C-alpha cells in the first residue's frame, strides 16, 4: 500500500511539473507574439507618416 501511495505521489508531481512547463512555454510564445504585433504596428505607423509628407 505504501509503495502505491509513493508511486501516485511521484506521478502527480511529475505531471504537475509538466503542466507548469507547458504553461511557461505558452506564456513565452504569447509574449513574443505580442512584441511582434507591436513592432509591426509601429513600422506601419512610421511608413504611414513618411508617405503622408
């Protein structure tokens, strides 16, 4: 019984760590996406100002 409990605790900690890692990867990817979108908007605004003159 004790071995079963130990195995269950070990499996639960491994799966929780995996979920946290996937969440961190998703969060980093989302941050990069936001930065790219902001840069694209800045470049478009810059080009629009240059073309108006």
